[in-house]
């Protein structure tokens, strides 16, 4: 792993390398280098399996984080490759040509975050949400509670409590 | 998209949620004639549902008894509650002895159990299945999610109140209710039927427009006829 | 005989058969429940189901054949009853069996199947057609052992008349075909499993693979008609096997007892064995049962 | 050894005719040049004429020409059989005609293909 | 009476005269030569009429006023008059035909042609061998001159090869003549024969040379490469002259000199001729060049004629008639074909599709080809018939086999050719003009063939027994072909009705025949009614349809073997043309024809064996045949090809499926019964007791059972509706075969019930499905669906049809099943029976598929506006449904008389069906069609009423209102389950349906083609190897003889 990381640092200028747990390394790379890096890992380093692609909305810094988890089934190593893309022009190079099933992850991310993957098969078709025409729901600027209240006829009489406070009041009514 | 659709001359429409196969298109007949097809009009019966009035009181009482003692449940699991149904039929709970049986087709079923949270996507299928059941038909709603959204109360994709979309006969609270609770629900339902109060099907017809409006508010890609015969 | 009286007795017989069919189904399901340590349905549950189905308020129809299908199906069941001599030695209870013999019954079974197939076909549901295609394909293989068995007993008794075949089995229990021609009985009883539509030959109606097979679209009164037919048909088919292999019946009690056990055989096997796929059941049926049937014939040729 | 004394003219001409016939046929079959084939054919033709004449020959009799030397009344006894000779005449004419035709064909074939090799004319077959 | 010598003089003189004309006065020269050739034509005709009118013998003409040996003598008799007439007619028409090419060539060509005709005249007339030699040479020179004038590619080399071959041959001839003269001292044939010389070695050799030379002139296989090249290269007009003219003359020479030789020469001719006939036809199979193919065919036909000359002793008084009919067929047809090839202009067989631009030329082409093969009513049919019957009476079965095999091989390439012409791809080039110079000769020859057919028919012994009224009716229909279809249809139907009316008294006491007459005539009328829906002229349909029905009804009428075979071949011819009319039918019609042809020849062989040693040809003699095993086996196999038993079935599915909508019921419901009737005739002849002992019957029983199983099983897996029905026909005919093979009273009852049922339901189904196909324009069932709404009547028809097919009570199909069980048990054929019943249940599968996939399920968008089938399709369907209903309710009306006939006859007196009013019973069981119908009808109506009462308010819903797991279906196409419907069954027992039989037939086919293709490589194209072949041929024949 050490060698590999060194190699990657030379070749792809990866940074922020951290050991998250045993046999699993987190690293960050420029978004434009992701396909080359993944292809290198797949072809030469034995990371044959794309485990998943996921996304995080860093609204504070105006960026989306995309995480690609790849796995080497022989050595049982995992790599988590993080890349940051701009929130305004949310678009990323598709890697469906490396792993066919990547298109499904990308389709889901497109639906949930609105990150576009041009060229990815069926990327515009609805995945979980049918007929969604609002802000992509996993973006943090989407207010799901407000949406729910506007759309789904909330039943009146519902009370929301802080569970800790509520249970404390129920169980230990005497304590202050 | 299949070859079949590719050959057709599909019209572009404003409604972006209308599925390609449901858009108006033209096909060429064997004699070369052009045939205009409007799938939602042509493939489906577009009549409004009719209320079926109960018959003569004594007869109806007898029939209601039969209906109550023979509850055929549509095997449709919508949420996590569907895992609670199989134990009902196991030797421990043995719902058969109450005349409950599972059917695989809505045509032959008289009860639909909404077993837990309903995503919008599932709601659409539930509505279609419910409308395809025959009058009289009954709805049992399981779990908090169907009552007020439960733990999904603020979800962008899960409905909060089932009774805005379907006429519910029995609610079973809990997350999740145990099989005993469901048996109790059946008992309650039987009572309601025998008393002649379980007229959900007719109620649905009478408040049809209201139900439809509620349903269409959440289901944006409607893509089916207003009433699924 | 006075034709009015005849029709009256035929209707009475039909009524008895229908009731016995429904009761028998209830009893069987009770037995099954007890075997799997459940209390099970009420004995009269089939009656309730039937009433419930006839009491459904709304009806849908896909077209004229959808309408006629159940009529064909019920005609098939009732027709077999009409052509079947029920009680041996009774002019009253032999119905219209004077119009045709065993072959008539064997081929009239197709009448109901055809009607069901057409009605379900008109429903436009692909699962119906899948169910039918499976059912028909399997039926070809089910019929073959039965054909061999019928040929065998026709050689044995030199007759195709059911009345004569029953007559030849009278006197002692040892005169039953079961004992005089066990091979033919064996082949026919395997074929009976298939004809009853219980496991392992019930892929036609397999709910897990396609919802309830041919009658997917049927409901309400239509389904009621089909259920009525099922009740009648099960009894009448059991009566056919009883007449051919188990010495017939001299009175209704004997008929009820014998048909119960014959039907029980199929239920019993169905409880124990898992389900065949069609492409498994056909080769299976074409191997062992056909061999038994062939042996049943060879015994009489040699 | 051949007894040359026993040889007579009809046998000799017959023999030469047969030899020529065989030679001619051999020539037709073996030669590749069309002109040579035609020449071989004329040899065959000639051989047949020889054979014909020798068939009609009767030893010691003269040609069947009625002139001063031959008595008109007694001609039948003095001359050889006149018929084969008449036949030969006809055959020569016909042979001539056929040879001429062959040559004209040869000419045309040469014009068409610029060759006289019979192996070059195999376009039509099977 | 004008002496023929004058005609020779006129020809010779005018040839010289014509040669003198300048190019400017060409038309005058043309006129002169026409006149010059018309004169001998007139002379020959005059003599021929004279000889026909009187019974005078031949007249001897002496030239130079002296008798042989001092001069050449000519003889003119009936034969010479006829042959010169033919040659002169050919010459005259050749001048007309070649008018345009000759005009470019100038007067020389006219002169050459005149010389050629003159030469041929002399060859025919002369009785002097040297004279014959001279004129053979003159004719050859003239011919080669004509070839030289033609300017086609490779003509010169071909002419040269011809020339050296002829030179060698004539050398042999000349040497032979010389030695013959040496030994016989005469050149006159009659004198030579009169001398009765003792055969010495020398004389035999001399005669050998003479004979072999004349034979070589006739281009015997395989020493004939030179001639083939010439046929290919020469102008078709010249080819016609070679094939029709010189061959005619040479043949007659052979006939003339035959008495000179020893007896064994007859045998030599037979073998040489038959080897030519067989060999040439085999090699012709893989030929693709039309002119060369005609050459092969010519050589084959002439080989047959040579053999016939060799048979002249055996044939005795029939010789002339046989030779006439075979010769005239070859002469007219071959010359006509050469002329046609000139019009087509292209050499590839596929280019002949251009004939379609002129329908009457296509008809003429068909006439020529059918004449060559020997189909009725053309002359060669009668010739071949009598030839083979006479040979059979001499026990010459080997010869018969060779002749029939050769004819079959001939059929292989001729019908492929015909197929290309009728159905081949249309060539894109402009069609050639048809001027009168081409049209006149061809048309005239076609008419002459028909006339010759009549003459042959009347001349042949037993020929008069053939009923020619239908043939004349068909001819009249050909004449009326310009009328619109509906008029012709009405005429045809009226013809059938009137014929049936006239025929009825004859058959009224023979119910068995009556049933088949009803199937054939009634079926014909019904299916023709459907033809009213066709607009336009429908050129060429009605004559052939009527021909098929005439053939079928002829089978029923037939009293003797000739009538039967005549009818059989007529039916085959008509049905072939009907089948090939379908859109993609070329290959299927070809297969059909080959199987029919093979089958017909087997039947023919069987019949011939039956006639051996017996007097007369009535059908009765089949019973007393001296070779029962062979006769019955051959005939049975022959009939099986028509009933499409397993192994001979591969033609059927395509032929029935691709035929036009109203032709399919004709060829399926009706035509197949022709084979059944043949089997019935055959089995009747075999007689009950004999048949029981005959293993053939046992084999047929098994064959029928397996055919039923496999036919039905394959039908289950079809996606094409009409193919499904076609395979179902195979299966159903398997039942019939099986039932017939019982050879018992009840078995035959079954067979007749089945035949009648199959006629009723298959005609009904094909009409109904045909009507649907007509509307939806596809055969694929999975593309249809839900048509019940548009086509309710067709649906009802199909429903009734499949209920009958599946044998479900109360309809009449059940009668067949019930009889079947009784027959099987009575006979003891349990296992075959079990297979047949298994087949019956399988039939149920495709019945369902047929009705479900077409009429039920999901309606397709594109068929929304489809209308009900044409009313003219519906009317016969309604009639058939009524027929089925009547037969179902009162089967006793038909079965009772048939049963009485069967049990009253000597064949099956035992165990008949007992009738007690409407209830039939056997020793085993009983059945009452009437009462069953009553019970089921009443019950059905009651139950229907009850259901209607219970659910009267049902809401009508549409196609996608189905429960679909909460989803909506995608499109109708994806929701209609019908493609590969019985996949599980296929996985289980589908291996039985693998096309093993088709593959083995393909293997046979490719073997024959490969053999033909490699064998024809002996014609290397090298003139010298042709010569070697000639020499080797001479040597080998010599060695064999001495």
C-alpha cells in the first residue's frame, strides 16, 4: 500500500492521504484526474471492483464531494478516492466505460444531487423518484420538512420533542 | 425503448412526465392507412366508477356475513409491515380459521393491507391495485406511517395520511404492529362489515374527485387512466 | 322413462354432487391444516367463499368470450356429470350415460378446458395465457398414462361402456380393477394426480410464478361459476376413477366414501411433494407412468 | 517375313488405307494446332478413299470407263466394280467441302482468338 | 399426287436461284424461299392425307427410271410423309423465325437453309445408304454453314468441334458403308435385307461401323460434348433445326437400317438410348445455361426415342403410336423452347422470369415443359404410359426403372427452370419486343402440341376411355381468360355444379365414391366462392384450379388404370400451378412437384407391374397382380407422397402456407384427399384377408401413427398460422393413413369419417385464417391478436373448426375419435393407438394457440381498422359450419350408408357398426351423436342463461384494464403472450421436431447435385477430348458386342 500511495502521489498528485481503518485508505485527487486514476488502479493495481460511488453536499464551501470506493479482492484492500467538483456547474466525467454498473450509481446521484454525468447511459431516467420536478432532494438547500408539509397533508396534533428531554421527563419527572 | 415504439411516430408533448408509450402516436395499418393512437384513451376504459347500492336489507345482511367470513387479502407488501403478514398464516396465528386467505390478483381480493410506509412511487401502484379490486372492498392500514407519516413524517417522498388517498376501514397503530394486532384488525373489520359500515368502495366513488385531486397532487407522473378499471 | 322425472333426478344428483364437492374440499383443507398443526378453515368455508363470490357487487367483462369461458367450463363439469353413471344398477342415477361411453367422457373433459382457455385468453392477460400454455402442455403428458390405462381396461373387459366395466367388478372386493389390473390402476392414479391440479403438477396455478394462472382476470360471479365447476368436477372425476378402478358404487354412501379416499390420494401426495416445472413434469410423466401403462397393456397382449 | 509375292494391289492399298486412317485419327487426336488437325483429317479422308477403291478392285480388270478398249456388251465382266469408284468421287467432293469449311472456321477462329491452339478454345464446356 | 422428288428438285433449284439474288432484292429471295419450302410442305401434307384416308402401303419411287442397284430409290409412306411434313414445317417456320438475323446475313443463309431442308427430306425418303450418307453430309455442311453465319461468341470454336466430330463420324459411316457394300453388294436397304445374308465376322463389323456412326450422329451420352457446345453456341433458331430437324432425320435413318443388322442391335439401341436418357438428364441437373440445358434435354429425349426404336419388336402394333407421341412431343416442345430461348435472349435460367411480361408466352413455356415431362393432356403422357405398360407386359422392369428415373431427373431441372420463369426475380432490363415472326412459330407449335395430344389420345389403345369433357372445358377457360375474374369464377362454379349433377346418377349407389365426389366437387365449389373476393382478371387461375378439380373427380370416376393415372397427373399439374402462384412459393412448389413426380412414377411403376401378364388395364387387375408385394408397396409409397406421410412431408408446409388465401384450402382440405382416395382404391384392391397378412399394412399403420405425432408436434411450435395448419394437415392425414391401415370395417369407417371431417374443418380453418391473413397481411400469429372484435364471424368459424379438429364432443370430430378407440381395441394396435391419441392431445395445444394468438389476447394498434374477412370468404365458411353441424347431429345420415356399403362388400363383412336409430354401437361401446348434441346444447344454453342473469350489469373494459402487478402494461406487442408459447414443451420433447428428415433430403439433394456437377466435367470443352470420347465409345461398344 505504501508503494502504491507513493506511486499515486507521483503520478496523480493525490493528497490528503489518510488511513481510515485497516486496509482502507482515503485520498483526494483532482476531479479531472479521477478517470485516469481509476483506470490505472483497475488495469495495473488489481482494484477490479467498484464498490460504490457516493456524494456529499458541502454547501459551506460550495462543492460536491464524490467518493469512489474501489476494492482489490485479492489483497483485500480498499481505496476511497475523493474528488471535489463545483456546486454551480455540477458535472463529472462518467466512468461507465470502466465499470458498467457505475451508470446506475451515477443515475442515482444525478437524481438525488443533480450532478450530471454526460454520456452515462439512461442517466436522465428516474431512478427512485418518479415525476420529481423540484430541487434534487439530497441537496442541502432543499427543505424536506417544508416540502412534506406542503405536499403530504400532515395530520394535525403531532408533537415533536427532543427525545432526550422527552424521555427524561417521562422517566424522571421529578428531576429538573 | 423497444423496436415497436421506435417505429411509431410519437408525438412530443408538453407534459414531460408522460411516458413515451403513453403519448399520442400514429401507426401504419396493413393497407397503409394511418391510425392515430392515443394510448390513455384507447387502451383503457375511461368511464367513471359507479356506486353499487346495497340490496334489500335482509339479503344484504346475509351477504355481508359471507363477505366478512371470507376475507381474501391481496398479497401486496408496501413497506416493512409486509414481513408481519406471513406469520399470520403460520400455525401460530393461523388466520385461515377466520376465513382469511391470500390471493395473488386484485380481481379476486376484497381486502388490501397497506403494510407500512407508502412512498409516492408505491402509492401509485396501490391506487391502481385498489381500483382494480371489486366492490365491496376494504382497506386495512398498518403502522404509524399510514396514520401520520410515522418516522417518515418529514420525508420528501412518503405520504403522511393514507385516508386522503384511499378510504381506510381499519387503522392499526404501532411501529410495527404485531400479528396479533393484525388479527384484531381483521376482527374489527368483520364487525364493521357485518354492521354494514364498511362501504369504503362506495365512499371512494362518491368522493372520487377529492381523492383524485389528492392523489394527483403527489403523483406527478400519473401515466394511467383516472380510474383503473 | 319420463323425461321430466329424469331431469328432476339429474338436478337432484347435481345438487348432491355440488354439495359433496364443496364439503369434500372443506374437509380436505381441514385435514391439511391439521397435518401442518393448524386449526384450519371452517368446514363450510368453501360455501362461504362461493356465496361471497356470487355476492360481489361489481362485474367487469373483457368481451364475449370472457363471458362464455366460464359457461364452457361449467358445461364441461356438468356435462361429465350428465354422461357419467353415478350409482351402479340404478336407472335413476345413471343420468344420460346412454348417449355415450367412456370415450365421450374422456374427450368431453377438453370442452371445459377449451372454454377456460378461450375465456382467459380473451382477458388479454399474459399470465393467463402462460398458465394455459403450461397447463395444456402438461395435460398432454398427463393424458398419455390415462389413455394407456383406458386401453388396458378396455382390453380387460372388452368394453368401453362404464356401466359394463362396473358390472364386471361386482361381487367381491377382489374383482375390482385395482386388484385385477393393478398396473393400469397405477398408471391412471398417477394421471389422476395431474388431473386434480395438486402439487407436484400445479405449476399451472402457481401463485408465486404467475398470479393464479388462467383465471387471473376472473372475479365475482365468473369466479363463482368456476368454483362451482371445480367442486362438481372433482367429485365427478373421482367417480370416474371409482367406476373404472374401484368397483363403482351401489349407493350414495359408498360413492361418498370411495370418492373421498380417491380425492384424498391426490391431496395427500400434493401435501408431501414439491412442485414440478412443466419441462420437468412432462419427461417424468412420459417415463415411469407411461412405462407402467405400457406394462399394463403388455400383460394383456401376452 | 512378309511374302512380298503374295501381296497384291488391293491388299496393299487396303493396308496402306488402314495405316493412313489410323495415322490420321492419331493426328487429329494428338495435334494441338488446328491446321495440323485439318491436315490429319484430310489424311483420314484420303485413307477412306483408298479403302473404298480397294474394295471395288477386282484383280486383272480395268477401270470402269467404257471406251474403245472395253466392249460395251461385255463390260460387266471386264471392268472392276464401278460403284465404289463412283462413291469415291462423291466422297472426294464431300471431303473437299468439309475441308474447306474447316479451313474457313480455322480462319475465323484465328481472327477471334489470335491463336490456332485448340486448347485455347475451351470457353464452352460442362 | 405430286411426287416428292419434285419437292427435292424445287428445294435444290430454288436454293441455287436464291443464291443468285442480290442484297437489294432480298425480300424477293425471301418470298421465293418461303414458297420453295411451302411446296414440299404441301406435298408432304398431301401424301399424309392420302395415307390417312386410304390404307395404302408405302410407295416406292425410283430415280433415273431404273430400279436399284442401278439407281437410288426413295420411299414415301405414312411415316415418311409425316416426318417430311414435320421437317418442312420446321423449315418454313424457321425461315419466318429467322427472318431478321437472315436479313443481315443475306441470301446465303436462305440458300443454306433450303439445302438443309432438302437434305433432311432426302435422308428421310431415301432407301440407299450411300445416298443417305451423302445427304447427311450435305445437311451437316449446310448446318455448319448456318452456324458460321451466326455471330455469337464462341460460335466458331463450337462449330469447329462439331465439324471434326462429324468428320470422324462420317468417316466411320463411309467405311461402314463401303464394307457393307463389299459383303452385300448392294447399297439399297430393302435389297440388303432381302438377301438374308449369313452373318460373318466381317459383315458384323461393317454393320457395326454403320450403326455406330448413325448412333453417334444422334449424340449418345457420353460421347456428345461437341453437340452440347454447339447447342450452347448456335443461334437458337439453328439449335431448333439441329434438335428438331437433323435429329429427326437421323432417327429415321436408324429406324430404316435397323432390319439390316442382327437382332442384338435392338438391345444395343435400347441400352444406348436409355443410357443417354438417364445420363444426360442427370448431368443436366446442375446446368445453369438455358441453351445448353436444352441440349442436354434434347440428347436425353432423343436417347429415349432411340430406345423406343430398339423396343419396336416388343411394342408391336403400338410402336407407331408410341413413337409418334414421344417424337412429336420432343419435336414440338424442344423446337418451341429453342425459339423461346431466342426471344429471351439471355442464357441464364434465372433470366427467364422475363417471360412473365407476356403471360401467354409463359403459358406456352409451361406447355412445352409439361409436354417434355409427360403430363396429360399432352401427347408424351400417352406415349410414356403405353410404352411402360407394354414394357411391363414383357417384364422389362429394369427398363421401366431407368425411363422413370430419367424422367424424374429431367423433372428436377425442368421444374426448377419453370419455377424461375414463374417466380424468379424480375429482371430490371427492358423486355424484348415480341414480333410476329417469333410469336407465330411458337404459338403455332403450342397449338400443335394440343392437337397432337388429342391425336395421341385417340390413337392409343384405351385412350378413348378417357373422359375429355373436363379437358375441353379447361381449354375453353384458357380461351376465356381475358374475361374478368367473377365471370370466369361463375363459369367454373357452374361447370362443377353441372358436372356434379351429371355424375350423381353414376355414383349414387356407391357411397364411398360419393363421399369423395362430394369432398372434391363440393369443396371445389366452396373454395371457388371465396375467389369472388379477388378483383381484376386473375389470369391463369381458373383453368388450373379446374384442372385440379377435374383431376380429383377423375380419380373418383376412374374405371381403369389409365384414367386413374391421367386424372392423377392432371391433378398434380393443376395443383402445382396453383401452389406456385403464392408469393414466396417457388421453392415449395418445386418441392411439391418433385415429390409428386416421384410419387407419380412410383404409382406408375406399380400399375405397370400390375398389368404385367394380365389383359386389360381395368382397376380390377390390381387385385390379381402377379407381383402383389411390389405393386402395393410402390403404389402405397406413391400415394403417401401426396398424403404427406412422414418422410415425404417436407413439401407440404411451405406449399400450403405460402399459397394464396383461397388456394390453401383447396390444396389442403381437398387435394390431400386425392392421396387418401388413391390409398382407398389400392387397399380395396388388396382385399381384406390378403391385407391382414401383408406386412405393408402393418408398416403403414406405424407410419401413420408416427406421422400423426410428429406432424402435430411440429405444428405446436409454429409461429406462422398457415404453416401451423399445414403441419396439422400432415398430422391429420397420419390419422387417416393409420385408420385405413386397419383394413377392417370400423377402421375404414374411421378413415372416411376423418377424411370428411378433415375436409370440413381444414377447409373452414384455412378459409377463415386465409381471410384474416388477407386483411392483416401477415402470417405471423404473434403479430396479430385480439381480432375477435373486428372479425367475430371468422372467430366463430375458427372456434367451430378447432372444436371439430380436437375431437371435442358434441361436434363431429368426436365421431372420429370414438371410432378410433373402437378400431384400435378391436385391431389390437394398442401402442400405435396410444401414440395417435397422444398426438390428439397435442393437437389441442396448437388449436389453442391458433385461436388465442390470432383472435384473443391483446389487439394491436395497426389492426384497429381491419375489417371482417370478405363476405365471399364468409359464405363458404357458413356453409361448412352448417355441414359440420349437420354431420355432428346426424352422423348416421352419412356413416350408415357407408357402413352398409363396407359390410355389404366382400372386403369387410365382419364387425360392422350397428345402428339403432341414431345410436351407433360396436362390441365395445356406443355413441349417439344426436343425443349428445341435444344434451350439451340444452345444458349450455341453461348455464349461459344463468350466468347472464347473475352478471348482467358487467362493465365493459378495454385491453389494458388488466391486473398487472399494480403496473400498466407497456405496449400491446409486449403484453401479447404468443411467441414461442410452448417453450417448456419444447424443452421437454422438442427434440422430436428437429428437422432430421429435411436434412436427409437435403443431403440427397446435394449428393445428386454434386454428382451431376462433377460428372459433367467430362465435357472439358476441348474438341480433341470429345473425339477421344467418340473413339472410346466406339471401342467400348465394340468390345461389349464382340
